[in-house]
C-alpha cells in the first residue's frame, strides 16, 4: 500500500493507532480523505472516530475499506539455509 497510493497520484496519511478517537477524528476532519483503509483489528477505534466527525456529507462521500490480513494467503516465514550450531 505504501507504494500503490503514491503511484496512483494520491497522498498517504498514516495515523498513529495509539491516539484516542478524538485525536483521530481531528486528523480525519483536517485531512478530509476520500478513502480510509482500516485494519480490521482497529475497527472499533475507527468507528468511534468516524462518529465524531461533524459533517455528515463528508462521511457519506468517504470510502472506508477494511483490511483483514488474517485472511490473506501469505508465506509466514522462509528458511533460507540451514543453521549450524
């Protein structure tokens, strides 16, 4: 995602997940993103932050995409060579 967004001509605005919902809502209100990618593990924080946004039309125009990495098929680890003690 860190490469795809700039290649699409967009700006990636990463948000610290340790912030509270008020701080995240403030960042979202200031940035006015068109798309919001949310890790499924942080869904509760995202929903609370989105509820604090003041403009209903702004929220309706924003595309929210949940990412669930637990369902993607990826290699967990690869052994490149045998280690010798």
